[in-house]
């Protein structure tokens, strides 16, 4: 069945009167479906421009831009005491936390679906699998900062939380049937402390193709253009790529223009602001000649790329070759993806330098107890075989 309209009434909360009504209704619920819409790809900030809450009877689409911090705090005091039902919680928790919305208990339908063995775990996919409902996703990449929001966008936003309570019920039953409730509880507890990664100080070094660049002058241009673009985008609250994309920065890097005319003549230097801000781009390049380029700071937790292990670290490579397929086999036996049983990076770290206690090593790496219980016997067997 196609789900084109939410099955319960929804209210766009923009006025004090509607806000008060929403507070009253939300306060009655024991659990809430929760979602947030950002303007990724349009705005520099990752703030929420719309927050959706659903109880068993209603859906409330709260526009946080219409209310004071005090009003939002009043809502947070109520919302934070409820059990949240989200889909792909890591996508929304950071922007919700900016508003003061931080749950004490949550249920992530995406993660629950993965723990039950679902091969497709997007919201549309699990709604189809568990509820036999086909959902539309036309506005997932829309500009949610625009006002007014169209009726179609409001319907889309409401649909995202319309199915969460039913999915919670179905997935909880499935987890119980598989005796995996404890797995889920441990995963959800871990999510409560989730924080998005801060931007690295040398973020410009992630430009595509920059690792092949060795000339200091080219690296200066890359750093200058990237950092100026980031600062200007932040000031305007616009996504950096909407000024000029990464590929345009690299086009300038590869060209190493000697004059503004050279830069203007570079047909690969494109983007909405590539010509309207040509003076600023050139000034950034010209003034970068005295920039100091230092070697990237060494991460104390850095792990050499596993593709180089066979040549550089043959013992670690041998351990990985024994243990990785055994872990994959164990995951297949459980009917879950390998990365759900154990994060590939954590597995590589153990194979690279196994500690005396593998259980404690994994615990220190943030691996959950249910994963440790299942993965450690497999890992220890592989380590034993690698010594033979």
C-alpha cells in the first residue's frame, strides 16, 4: 500500500497558541516519534529548521525559527523525559542537541532493523518490509530553511514520523523473537552519548586528489582557497560547495595561476561564485605565497592502511586474513552484516596489535558487550591459528 498522506492529523506549529497546544499533547505521551529536517547542501550550519514529533494520535511539525530559546527550552523539558523513536539517530541527534533536545531513552528503528538482519534499512525499506507501506522520499534533499514550506514538504515531514510508532512495535517484537533485546539496549545506550566529529584543523587535506600534490606552492593555494571558502561560507551561512565546489579548488591548484587573468581563463574553475568573487579568490591565492605548510599532525591512534600490511606488516596481515573471513562467517550464521557484529576498524586494530586480553582491548575501543561475547572466541581462535 502506498502511503501518500500521513494517517493522523498534523499541525505546523508556528504560533504561540499552537505551541501551547503541542506542549499539552506531547506531555501526555510516553514515547515520541522524533525527526529533524536540516538544509544540508544549502546552508553552512547543520541546525534543524523543522522538528517533527508524533504521539499515537497526532503529529506536530515545530518550526524552531519561530520561537524564543525560552520557548524551545520549555518544550525540551517535556520532550527529553520521553522515550524517543528515531530512524538513523546519528543523523539527527547533533542538530537536536543544539536546540536542547537530548533524550534519556531512545529506540533507533534503523539500528533495530539491522540487528534483526534486514538487508535494506532505510526508512522506506523497513516500512515496506515490516508494515507493507510504500513511502515517497521526494523531499529528502530539499532546502528546509526556505519559508514558507510547501504543503508537499510538510506532508513529507509528517510521513517521516507517521510510521515510527508502528515500526517500534514490530521491531521490538522481532528483537524479542530473536532474543536480541539486550543487543539493542546496549546499542541504544551507546547512541545516547553520540557526538558528531569536530572538523579537523587541516580539513583542506581531504580535498580530492590533494594527496598526490607535492609542490609547496600548490599546497599553499589549496589551503588558502579552502580556508577562505570555509570562512566566507560560514559568514554567509551557505554550504561551501555552493560558492565553488572542491573540484574547482583543485583546478586552481593544478593550474597554479600566476595572475588573476590566468585564473579567470581556467574553464575548470567553476561554481556560482567563481566569477562574481574572482577578486577574492585571486587575493586568497596571491596572499598565500608566504603560508607555512606543515606536515600533517600524527594521530596517536593512526592505523596504517591495511592494504599495505602484506608488505609492511606481514604478521598483522596473516592475522587479518585468518580472522576477517571467520568473523564474516559468524555474522552470516547470525544473519547480520559483518560490520554490525564488529566494526571493521576495531577488528583491524586487534589484528594489528592484539593485547593480552582481547575482551578488554575491544571494550576499550568502545565495542559493546554483546559483540565482545560473540566475536572474541572467533578472534582468539584465529590468533591461535596464526601462531601455528
